[in-house]
C-alpha cells in the first residue's frame, strides 16, 4: 500500500513538472509575440518619423528653390 502512495506521489510530481514546462513554454511564446509586436510598433514609429522628416526636407527645399536661394 505504501509503494502505491509513493508511486502516486512520483506520478503526480512528474505530471506537475510537465504542466510547469508547458506553462513556461507558453509564457516564452507570449513574450516572443509581445516583443515582435513592440518591434513592429517601433518600426512603424520610425517610418512615420522618416516620412515626416522627408516631407520637412522637401518643404524646406521648395522654399529655397522657390526663393531663388538654390
């Protein structure tokens, strides 16, 4: 009877360890997705800044060319 209890405890520990590993893997995947979203958002922000800078450069260039300063 005692051996059955020990075996149950061991089996339960193995199952808990497997559950924990699955949980850890899920957490890692969630972190990867979060990082990918963050990288994408930062890339989009950078592109917007670059577009804004380009339009500002075009604007200042048109002023210089328009005023005969170029």
